[in-house]
C-alpha cells in the first residue's frame, strides 16, 4: 500500500484555491502517513502567473504542521525547468531547505502545451518530440532536483491524447540514462488517468525502461490541486509500480530518499 503522496498543490500555487491545511487533512483522513506540498515555481512563465511566494508558503506549511497531528507534512516545490534558467533555479533551490524538489517541463520554447496553440503550430508528433528534446536539454543544464515529474506531461494536451513511445525510444533512453547517471528519479503521477490518458504518468513503457536501465528511485504523487484528488488512484499507481518490476517507492526528506516497500 502506498501511504505517501509526494505531489500536491494548495492555494499557494496560482492554479489552486484549496487551503494548504485542507490538503493535509484530506491526506490524513484517507489514511496516508505523509503528504508533500509541491507548490509551483515557474520563473519566466508568461505573465508571471506561477511565481511562488515561498516565504508565505513556508509559514503556511509550518502553521499546518502545528495545527494537525497524525500526518507528516513535507516541504516541497515543483520547479518549472528551462535550460537557460539553471543558475537562477540553482540559487533558489539552495535557499529554502526543501525536503523534496520535482523538476518539471511546463514550457517548451516559452509555450505551454496546455494551450492549443502549441500543438496547432507543431502538430502532435513534432510537439511531443520537441517536448522530450527540451527535457533532455533541461537535465543537461540543471541537476538540483530529486525526480523529474510527469515525464510525458505534454501528451495530456495533444489532440489524440496518445502517442507511441517507441517512436521516441532513442530520445527517451537518453533522458532516462542521464537521469540515472545523475542519481535522479522519476515519478508516477496519477493525474494521467484524470487527464484521459488511460494510464498513470509516465507511459508504462517508460517506467519499465527506467527499471531496465538501472533506475531505482520512484516517487508517487496525485498532482492534486484540491482535497478530493489527494491520494487519488494510488491503487493504479501501485499496480504500475509492480508491473514495471519495482518493489519499493521513495519518500524524500531533506532531499534524501528513503525506500518504502509497496
């Protein structure tokens, strides 16, 4: 049984209106032992939409810890990575004493595939190809993170909501090998199901390939932006872990992984 949700968002992220304490209460009420808040910080997002007030966020998290018992509340962040931001991201990552840092790709060449214009301009195949290329560039430039989040995020918003990983195998292998060489993990993100992909992120091929190449670090997160989604579809995450050959998942505290048997 998976008892730690390591990818959640509260109202400190600009795309959520849920109070942080409600996220933590929901995790406790659903029988989880640990929840990590991973609020969005995306430097240079158009319009400044995803700039996190980290001081207020940390204060809110400490207040929730003081208010609630029966749940471990970890201090995390989800960084929007772009290769040219590496020095700025490194300085930020070292500043706050996070327990856990997710590196994610939300912008590709300044565009978020969430918006239709991205795939309208590039088409499905080229849009996904460019997305994976940007991940590789990000990992080459920056390594002050713990896991790479929702590795095929862009597919959520592609016209078909599907792709064939074998079409990108060489590039996916390069990404995974580089992550492994740097001691980085990937996450199982259950929002793939609610987004209509039919599987938890990433595609089962990627999970199995990460294992085959020697990868060991897998975290599990709901990507919840409200209390209802906390811990959602963890039965599917557990099944995906086992199908890929993993017997453990990881929980990060003070940037160090502890492995928990499924």
